[in-house]
C-alpha cells in the first residue's frame, strides 16, 4: 500500500480504528513516535509526488533544532518546542532529581542551531533548482542532513552541568518552589523504572 493510499484509508476510519491500525503499522516499521512516523509519511509523499517532469525535490533532515547561533543574537529562541522547552523545563524546576532524567550522562545531544537549519533549507532549495531539468534530476528527492553530534559532541552530563551553572547564576523570575538544579554524575545511568515513567 502506498503512503497516499494509507493516509486515505486512515482518514476514512473512525478514530479508534485509525489509532489501532496506525499503532500496529508503526510497530511493524519500528517507529516509536507518531512524530517520526509522520515525518516518514511526509518524505514518502515528497518522493512519490512528481509535480511535473524536470522539477527537483529536496528534503532537509535536521536533528534536534535548538536556539540560533548568530542572528538576532546567540542563544535566541522564540519557541518552547524541542530543546527550548527542555531547557526552560529545567530552569523552572521540573527536573528535581536524576530520576526525572531518562538519559545516561554520556549520551550525546544532537543539537543544531535554527539559523543553520534555515540556511540549509535555502541551500537545499537552491541546489534542487540548479539541477531542475538536467540529467541530475532524478525520480527521488535529494536528502540533506543537518546534525552536529559527530563534529561537536555534547554529552548530556556536560549540558546539565552548564545549565545548572547558568541558572544558579541567573535564576529565572518564576520557578517551582524548592527548585534545585541537579548536576549529573559522570556515570549516571537511568533506571528502567525511570525511563518507563
């Protein structure tokens, strides 16, 4: 079944049937979140849709998008989605101990600045436009990845240490009572019980 046939079928189902069918399909394809599954369906749509002959398509796959690196100023973010929400949750006191952290201290966060992703989207569009109509125009989209962990690894333990230093020196105007900024021991390994919560 193609992605478009699947989406058409799911849209025709009642909510319970759609949820059960989608959960079974996600499990069979090893998708652990509807977010990742939705991105997969979107990529299939882009790859399977030929707008007209000779038109190139591009897909940009960023890792976790974080605050900007340069403009309007380093660290700026206007959203609490993704890494911004995680950072603000920490600042406001929602991580009250290591049991609330489901990452090992040596796990790498793969963050990419929002302005770097924006530049890559523009470059990917330009690259697709430059190959439109040429022999390089294939039947599939060209995929661009935007990630940082290989060139700039950021261990979770280091990140928690730096966030704690910053928020202790610059407390937010509002946070939960008895907020304490936990530091992660270098050998922190979350329990299965903590992960399942």
